[in-house]
């Protein structure tokens, strides 16, 4: 295990006033919103809702200590998750669709959101895990400033679909300690059909490359918890195991041959998947085995989820 810096980088940014400058910049951007690659341009500060469904204030579904994330994220004391409502994607199979697509949650002020951060630190969580934060990056930074003033010190995990703007990610450079993006597809047509994001593959590779530039491969502390780096998630879906292999190949060849990966088998037909063959069934064990075998033949590292019992 490697011991990383004791303090997250955002503390220095806060002391210098740089964090405040970046937060103000993001606030200005929501007046013609371009926080995600869709760049829908609505004025969220005036009450308009973006494609994502988000307004000016962060909408939060829950915050809690999560013990079911990957081992270096949950650790022994849990990951401090904040689940943000709404999403920049329209995944037909989303397993969290009441939050992401139906928008279940409560709008919070910066102070209320900061109190969530501080509560998770008080509970002893290893990190602050921001789940689907892309469209609320302005609110996250503003709340972080408030939390830091009250003694907040946890490493920050940016848990995202991977549909990100490189320009916005550069604003988060030095703020985020661990990036946990999805790499969902390698085929743009699948991204279009399943998630209404025809440019997902191009934007995703660009984004994960930028994340890798900022924080590198995953590094663990002396408790085995992630302190810095990139951990890529990939959910294998029915009928698309070749696309899974191609997505992992892109990660290995274009981002990092020694990247950490969480290969997931937990797919089940949720939300609109039952109306969209082949998404209306579970993953075939033989097909999943092919993806596992391919990953094992590379230098990619990480965690492979076993197929659930049926």
C-alpha cells in the first residue's frame, strides 16, 4: 500500500481563493448551461431546467454511508455517498431510474449540501462519494467551500456516467481525488439507442483521458482505501459482450494499460429495458466469461463481479 498526501488538494485551493474563483465561474456557466457535453444553453439560474432536468439548486435523493461500493471505495468504514437526482443521460436500463430519470429528491441550498458532506465525515466515512454530480458541479464546489470552512477534509470521489466535458473537468483539477467514471460503450450506435447520447464514446474517451492526466492510476492508502486515481466501471449488458471487450480495449490502448477496472455483472432489466430487446434479459454467463477472460489476458487490474445467482 502507498500512503498519499494527508490532505486533499482542494484545501490549498480553498486557502488561496482559487476554489471560490472556480465556483463563481461555474455559477456563471449555468446561465447558458454547458456543464455537460449536451450544452443545452438554458438559463438554469432563472429557473429553466436543462436536458438533465436539473435547476439552479442541487437536488439530492439521499446521503449515507455506503458499504457496497468497490473495496477501495467502501473500505472498512463506508463511502460517504451523496446521490444527486436527474442525469445528463437517458439510459433505458437505468437501475436507479427513480432518482436519475424521475428526479426523486429534494433541492438543497449550498449550506444544506455542505451539512451533508460534514455529516458523512462525522460518521467516519473514508471519502465523499458524489454520485452523478456532473450537472451540479457548480453547487458541489460552492457547498465544498462552506464545508471546508467548517473542517471538512475527506477525499472526494467523482462517481459519474463518464459523459463529461473536458473543459469542466479541468476546472475540477486539484479538487477531485478519485474519478470513478463509467465506460459504457465503444459503439456510438448503442450509446444513441440505449442512452440518447450519440457522441458518448468520443466524449467519454476524451474525459477519461483527462481524468487519467489529472490523477493517474489508482493509489491506495495504508487502510487499503482509495486516495487518488481513476477507477473505471464497466457494466456488461446482454447481447453486447463484444462491445464490452472493445470498450476495455480502448481503455487499455488509449488511456492506461494498467488502469483499474470494476467489471460488473449486475445488469437486470430495469426501467424501459423490458421494452428494448436484447436488454429485456440478463447477461449470458458464457458471454460474460468471454469478457472476463479477455480482461484477464491484459495488464488491466481491478475487481470482477461474479454473476448473481438466479
